[in-house]
C-alpha cells in the first residue's frame, strides 16, 4: 500500500513538527500527553525523562582540571580540546605538560640544538624538519656553525664522527628524569602553597 506523496500536512502546536493532516488529532493527543519541550535546547523529550535529560545534558558542572563551569554535555569536548589544564605533549621532546604551559615550553625547547649527522652542523629543533628536507650532507662554506670545530679535519679526509649508539636512550632518560623532577617540584610547591593558605 503506497502512501500518497501529495498528502497535506499540518504543524503540531505542541512539537512544531509537520504531521499528515489525517493523523494530526491522534498525534497531538499523544504528543501533548507524553512529550515536553526542553527549555534549554528545545528538544522534545519524554516527560518522564525530562529531569534526567536536563541533568545529563544541561546541568552546570565544574571541570575537574580547571574548575571552569559549563553544561555537562560540553564537558568531554572541553576536557579534550579546550581546557587549559589538559595534558599535551611537546612536539620537540614529547614531554607531557598542561596546555597552558605548552607555548612557553616549546619556545625554549625548540631553540635547543642537535647535530645533523649529514652535514655536522648544529640545528635548532624547531628547524630540523626544514633542514632535513634541504640538507645536502656537505658543510656549507658561507655559513659556519658555532660548534663546527672539526671542519678542517674533515677537509683533510678524516672520517666523520658517528653518533653514539646510546645518545637517543640517554636523551629519553634525561627527559624522563627531568620530567619526574618537575612533577615532584610542582607537587612540593603546591603542597607548600596549600599549607600556607
């Protein structure tokens, strides 16, 4: 049995939906008895679930990280994308820290240098990807590195220094120890500040 596509519709006075004219009376009786319009978002929710809808979606809650107040329905997005206290990783050293401190940390961290083992120049971490794409593996004569002390030796045919095998592990260990020290230091100062208040 096909439904006529040209059937006229009427707007329900309770839920503001377009309903086929032949069903409007039955729909309105059911709709007005069982559904309620949410005062906050305007969604039609079952009357018996209206309070639950408000508490789960619109009730004000405080973020456990930054104490900002927002609707419960927005809390997960806030914690994942915009909370200034959410934990993010530095793009240079992978150190986890609050998002509010990231720019200052990366300003310092990105200015650290590492040796390019192709051209034996020290390159800032923030410039390493651009450098890697254009590095020819040869020391440039017109630009000297502040640490390029071995250039005369290399010109005489001396072999290039090879990176030590343990350097990456040592760097990760140093970062981990520094991170633990920063964490303990911040906890110590936080406890000290709470005790003084």
